[in-house]
């Protein structure tokens, strides 16, 4: 078990089709649970739908004399669809060509999962005493952190997840340590009207005109929240528009899909209130997705230790940065007790969701070493 190869494990995970939808993450989770159980981890699965399985694996943390909380890692095993463009490499082959491991999920984020699972198994014997380690492997992240939110809402969440002193999210960062991510607040804007024959529009009430005016108002919308020092400004994008059934009828319904990416400290309820005021009473707003931002100040003591460990491995002190994509930390942080959160993983962020996705093999080895350093620093230091 100590010789478990994170590159070979990445290949094994990539070869399991967990495209979401439908997900079917259970096969991946069973494989990982078997490895972790054999290494001495107590494993518990959680399903939010048939074959949509997440896993919590824990070791140590039972000492009555050590009151420190465990270190936690999290990663998801579902992947996005392949897309319409043809792949030059088998998306479920896990082939290595010129130092690149190809396949759907190789960067986002089965390489990250493989790296921390291997580090956790290598350290297992040393982790039986002390604060311990928790691994949270989730289903359904790509469609709104479904597995993580399902665990967080469980009536037994406190027992299932436990508490954590710090949380590492192994999303793709090319092994750069990141201190947070923006939130995602997705809304549906709906306009209602009255249908009529297209040749007699005066007898109807055109919902498309209302939704078009709403789109133009959203283009000019300004947030109250000032730009964040690291995250920048919040953003708003109208991503979809739908309306009408046929060309010769006055449409009685139309809608927009709105994608807001919020920054740390921004209240989604207040954003919704401001949007309602800006769009007026003819537009109804409903929430599609509400995922909070996550941010840990760079001067947090643990984060400073993380950056020092990364500098020792990588030869230079990395600058503090954040990302715009969201992670399962948004769902898990509260039930875990609001620990500091680090986002760090071997995948290439610009290759997530791309055709011919790949991860550099050397980054998988580097991430495993970094995770080993983090575990040692947290759990095994004298």
C-alpha cells in the first residue's frame, strides 16, 4: 500500500466513466473505499440518488489527550460530458503521451483525488494517533455540489462529516496554492404576458418585450459591493433566453438565465433584493443555484505554513490568488466548523472541461509530495 502509485491510480479512475449526467459515481467510490479500508480507514458512503455515491473516510482523531481537529481533504469523482468535438485520445483511456496523462477528469479532478488518496494511504500507519485525517469524496459536484450539499443537509451530518481544523480542496490549480473562490448565484428571470394571434398583437401582452427590457437593465446593473482585493469585482452574465412558441403568436412567457459570480463578503440575499428593485414588478426572479464564496485570508497562520511548504517544494514563495470557479468547500465548510480552506491540485485549470483534457504526470507526483507535507505538518509533527 505504501508503494501505491498516484499516476497509476489516476489512470484507473479516468478509466471509470463517471460523466455527469448520469454520474454513476458508485463504481469509483467503491474502488477508493476498498483501497482506504485496506489501509485502515473507516469508510462510510452516502447516496443522494441511486448510484450517486459519496464517501467519507477517516482515520485517527480518537485520542482523548489530543484535542486538535483532523485535517480534511475533499475532491469529486464526477466529470463533465465529452462535448461534440472529436477527441484525439481515448477520453476513458488514461493514456500517457509525452508526459501528459489524457482523459476526461484527468485534470478536473481525478488526479487530485488520486494524489491525496495515495498520500493518505502512505501516511495511514502514522495517523492512527494524533488529530487524524478525513477524506471527503463527492458525487455530483459538476452540477452544483449535489453530493456535498446532500451530506451537509443530512440529519446525521455532524457524525457523517465530523469537524475539521483545515480543509484542502484538490481542484485543478497546477499545484499553486489558492486562498479562495468566487460564489455562484444563478437565477431565472421570468416574464408573463397574454397570448394572441400574431396578426393582432394589440390584443395580447408580449412577454418577450418585457424580458428584453430586463436583459438591457441587467447589462447596466451595478453591484453595491466594491471589488475584492484578490477576487476582483463580482460579475453578472445573461447566459440563456427563451420565449415564444411560434412566430405568429404573441408570446405569453419568456425567461432569462442569469449567472452571478460573487466575491467574499457579498450577501446573495441582498443581491436578489437589488435585482428585484432594478427589474421591477413585471419580472419574477427565482433561485437556480446558490453557492457561497470561500475565502481564507493569506495571513491566516495555517495558510502561511501552507505557503511556506509550497515554497520549499517549488523554490519560490507563491503569491496569494483566488479562482472564479466554485468548489465543494462552499457546501462543506459550515458543517465542518468553518475551517480555513486551501485549494490546491495537480490539474491544469485551463484544461478543465476541454476536449483532450490532460494532466502533466510530474504535477501528480508533485501534488502527492505536497499533500504528504501538509499531512505531516498537521498530523505528525512533534
